[in-house]
């Protein structure tokens, strides 16, 4: 027989722990300043562009060697 009460108590304890940890993380986060946001957006855009170029070059090479 399965101990359902123990499972429910453990799930409740895990949920409480998760909520406490989430609150701790949220309390130390902050809204980035405009310059910091622009720098992150620019860096992300450069990375996405680089990945796209690499994928395009691989596709071109694969068509050449067919």
C-alpha cells in the first residue's frame, strides 16, 4: 500500500521550499539600466547573426559537395 499522506506532505514541503527560493531570487533581481539593456541586446543580436552566418555557410558548402 502506498503512503499517500507522506507523499502529499513531502510535495507540500517541496513546494514551500521552491517558493522560498524563488522569492530569494526575485528579491535580488533588478531592472537593467538603458545602457546595460542596449549592450545585452547588441551582444545577443551579434551572437544570433553569427550563428545564422555559420548555418548559411554550412548549407552552401553542403550544396557544393552534393
